[in-house]
C-alpha cells in the first residue's frame, strides 16, 4: 500500500526527511508521495515514519495503490541497487544514500 498526503497538509516539512525511500517531495501546493517509491517503510521501520510525525494526520493509505506487505517488501528490494552518480536519472527530489554501496532508486 502506498500512502497519500491529503490537501489537509500544512507543509510543515517534517515528513519529507523521514522517508527512507525519498518517496515524499514538494508538489505544486503540498507535499506528495510517489506511489512507485512508497513502501510504507517496510524493511526500514515497523510503522510508516511520515504517518508517525505528521502533526495533522493527513497521510492515509492511497486507495488506488493497495499492496500486500510482501509486495511492499519486493518493491523495497527492487529500489535497492548500486547506482553511481553519473547514472542518476533526472528527478525532482534528491537521491540519498541508503548505504555506502547503494541508494534507493526506483520508478
């Protein structure tokens, strides 16, 4: 299941740095979540970190992206692969290192 940030978002900036998959980025008006990158923190944390830190509780499950825990785990594994800086695709959000040898990049 991917998550969704609703229009109740107050742009407080606390969710974006908490996402281990860099799935959260600033949209035109509010923060948004890329469903192809969101794993609900499976493999990183027991609970979605963005949901934990959101002060207005505006991050429900995305109704168009219902996925099993196994599917989320497979998505996370797909995202983890070696990537050299010169290979980084052009994206509106930064690519952050997951470890010294890999970054999370999918979608």
